[in-house]
C-alpha cells in the first residue's frame, strides 16, 4: 500500500481519462492520492476530486509562490473556507520560488516580497487550523528556510520534490520537517538525490509523483500519473536495500501521521 503524497489530478492532462488513471493507481498498489492546490481555483478543484473519489483522493489547498500575483490580496479568507472541508489534509503547496523571477531590479524585489508575505500568511493559517504544510522551493533554499524557521515547533512541512543533498536533507529534518521524493530519484543525472534517499531516516520521508510532471524512468518525458509512485518506491527501496513492502509500510505510516487521514 503506497500513498502518492503530491499529485495535480485537476490539471488538464487528466481531463480525458481520470477514472482510468485512478484505477491504474489502485492496481499498482497506490491506495491514496493527495491532489495539491496551486491557487484558490485549483484548490477548489482538488476538493471536488476528493468528493468524487472519497477515501482515495484527498486535497491540499494553497497558493503556489508562482501564482501569488494572480490572487486577490485577501486570499487567506477564501483559503480558510476551503481548508475547512473534511477532505483537506494540508495547506499547500506554498513556499518561495526564485526560478522564474526577473534577474534583477524592482520587479524582482516586489515579486519576492509578495511571495514571502504569502508564505508567511499561509503558514500562520496552517497554525491556526492545525494543518501541516506542503513546501515548494526552487532556487530559494535560504529564503524558504528563513520563512519557515519562525514557525518551528508550531507547524511541520514536507519539502516536496526534494532534490537536494544529504546535508540539505539533514537541515530540513533538523528543523522537524520531512522530505518527499519524486521520479527524479530514478534519473541517471540525480546521484545526489539517491544519496539523500539512502541516508534519510526511516520516519522522515515520503514518496510522490508531482504528476503530470517528472515521470520516472522508463517513462521519463511522458505524462506522469499516480501509478508511477510504485516506480519511485522501487528505486528508493533498492537504494536502501529493503523490500518494496517494507518501504511502502514505512512511508505510509509517515504519511498517515503527517496528513492525519480520517
């Protein structure tokens, strides 16, 4: 039994065959899927999917840093309402992303300030609601850590799509958080990620797809889907020299504790 802890089932790539996608996940041993919001609209769609597939699909609601500029300034009010739904298990994905920002100038500073403020507001909302958070960071390691450090001991986060070194992984778990691995762990050019997957403590990591992105080998470059969580898990199990069953039980316990499935 595996849990895909990060998917985007509401994305248009799944519009034509979602029932079949969910059925293939079940056949692969992926019994639960968390569909992640990236804004108010996608968060509402994730909740609709949790209602459509009860007990199988759950939702996380949040505003992705790259979409902060698309939301109304008082977005936390509507987000609070969305988060009250019983199918919501986390706030996310939230964080800081400098990858697509202008290289320099006032536009970069303004966008960074908006991302940082949105991150803080959503962390505060998570504390208020007693939910954990799904963290997105890209090219913003120190800024993301700087944003979450004041919340140490009040909320836990999972660094989704973790692609860092063992030292970075230790920094994250040292603050009380988790990491989660995607199909990147299967890529030939990702030995550092496999090293992190090898060294991470047994109760501090989860598995995910981030579908429709980052399909693992041998599907790299094609549409990813939750069934491929199994391929991610098999790769990590081989790296850690444990059985797939052992890894599935290990990561499922961690996910159940982190997301507090009802």
